[in-house]
């Protein structure tokens, strides 16, 4: 279930550390991750060619060395027979010739060809990076935070996430990244898993591997206010080292023993988090009330022969799901149109990039045939005037992609919004199925919605009085497996007087 997430992280780990990339922000979009798969194939091809050439050089060198070894074997045999092998002029000549001509020639040949190969290989790698861009350390950090979000929201353990597919050093890297981000409680679990894995290794390098893990483990315990455990961890490491071997951990232990116990800050969950996490897991509290599914023939003439398939997800405020409103070819046309534009990181509060919203997006206007069709369809379903609508926002969610609980209504209308009015409804098209996760949830209403490709969800953001409706706090859960693509259209309140008349009561 989680194996592909672990592999994605490992791949980002390797690229994020090994290259000198550009800031492409790949972790926030599955589409860009797929593009990186093509980039890696280019790197595999270039590296294979490089290694093939190197292997040919090694074969030449190996052949030469084997011939020399045979010569020395003959020399040893002659010495055992008390023969003066190197006193023979021809053998002496051959030895001198090898040392004066053959060895330097071999070295020069290898050095020149290796330089040429390195330059050619570096050129291919650089051209690949310039053409496509490669992940950077921020992508690595973002990938780790994405895995941690999945772990937190879905109540998973580090072992669940690792799923037997991460090595000790990869668990260590996650722990180190979280430690450097001051998320010590989360770092501890990954470091303990790394320690468990590294303790199972038996080879000459195991001692150095254990030292890397246990040093960070000790420092993490210290940051969590558990000084005694920090001391015990470092002493356990020292006991496995040779007493005659100088090691920095001895100085680290001295510093820890001289440090006053720390008092870590207690994290306080947001008031909505418990409901958010529960609903993301598909767990709804039982509640009274009757909801129904029905076929709607009457909403618009276009549905007389092909009725709307409607599911009531909640009443007052009304949250309705309309199934099969877009066909697969129509969805492909929308996504193809979106792929022609350069996607950018989704933001909050205008232009703020934050982990509360991890996705990439583009905006589509209604000049193309497919978007005119979508606009006309939405007008028929919503029954609202489509004069004041925003362009469709097409979003794609990446590793642990999510949107924390938020409102779609605008608390303070900008000057360019005053004539259009507030966002009266949100109209969300699901443009893909999602294998696991990615639900749309309403923490205050005890509602979760599974993404179903081709369906449309509509809910109000304001009361009929146009006062904001705080009950419709909603969120996009992290994507656990698969890819989530949605298309949002917000309809504004201007010119809706006859379609959705206002009331004087603020809560209606």
C-alpha cells in the first residue's frame, strides 16, 4: 500500500543530495514527479554508457596486470630453484621496459580517457538538468514533510511507512530532516527504526553506521527533555567502540552530561484536527437524519432524457454530489488543456507558500470548446447565473498533497471583487479517482467525500443573506496512494438576485 511512497522518497533522497539542481518544487505535484521519472531514465542511459566505457578500460588494465602477475609467478618459481631469473638479459629488459614504458603508458591512457569520459558524462547530466531541472534539498525536505503528514493524519507508524522497503540510512535521513526542522518527537520514531535496522547489520562498517544513528538519537532524546535516555544511548554506543579508539561521541557525551535538561514545548493540536483526521480515515460519527440519492429530471431541459444522479451528502447547509457529469474524454480534454500551461505552487492568503496547502495549479478560461461546455453544464446544474464566475482552477496534488481546513468565502473583499461579490458556491469537479486518501472533508458537519472521477460537488459558502457560513469549513486530505486532480469553479453573488434571492436573516 505504502511501498510506492517509500520508493518515491528514496528516489528524491538520492537525487536531492547527489546533484546540483534548480528549484523546481517537484514534491507538490504528481505530474512533475512523473516528468522526473523520464529525467531519471536519461540519467540511467548516460550512466550506463559511462560505466560500459569504464568497464572496457578496467578489462584492459586487468589483462595487463594478469600478464605481469604471471611474470612475477615465474620469477618466484625461478627463485625457488635458485635460478637468477632477473639476471637473464631479456627478462631484465622486459621488467625495465614495463616500468619505463608500459606502466606510464597505461596510466596516461587511463587518465586521459577517464577525463574525457567524466567530461562527456558531466555534459549529459548538466544538459539533462538544464532541460528539465532536478530536485533540490527543499524538495527533499518537502518529501519528508509529506510523508510525516501522511503518518500523522492516518495514524501510521514509522514501520508502516517504511513497509520493509527503506534501509537504515534512509530512515536516518528522514529522522535527521525532522530533527533539523525541530520536529523532535517525529524524528525520534524514525531514528529508533533506523537504530533497529542498523543493529541487524554485521559487517566491518557496522560500527560507523551505528555511530551515525545513535549520535542523533542521543541528541533527540536531549531535545525532548529526556537527558537520562540521551546519556544511556551514548554510553551504549561507546561500549561498542574500542576503548583505544578516539571518537567524537566521547566529547558529545561529556557535553550532554554537562547540559541542563531541556523543557520541550508541548504541541497543541488545532481545534479541528481530531475531526479532520477521523474523517480523512473515512470514519463518520453516527448521527440522526435521513439523506437520499435520486434521479433529477426536472432541473434543466438537458436532463429530461439523461437525468442527474444526485446524492445528498448533507442538508442545511446543502452539500450535493452529482455523478457522471463529465465523461472520460471530456476530462482528458480539460487535463490536456491544463498541461499546455506552466503549473505553479498553490498559495494561501494571496501569495503565501505553506505546507497547509501542497499542490500545483493552473487556471483555465472559458474560450475553448471544452471549457464552454463545462461552464454551460455547471450553469444548468447549479441554476445560477454564470456571468460572474472565476476561471477553473485545475489542481494536482503531490506527495502527501493536501489543503488544511479553510473557508472558500472571502473574509474581506478586494477592490476587484466588490462588483462581483463573494464566492456564493464552490463547485468542485473530481478529474481523477484516488486509490487511497484525498477525501474532501467537512470537520464541523461530520462529512467526508471520496473522490469519484467525473463527479461534481457543490456547496454554499455564504448564507442567503450573503453572510459567511462558518459551518462549511472544509479540507482536502493528504493523498495516500494515487494522484488527485480536481477542477474548482467559484460562482460569485453578483447578478444572482433572481436565481438565489437574498433573505434578511443572517443565518438563513
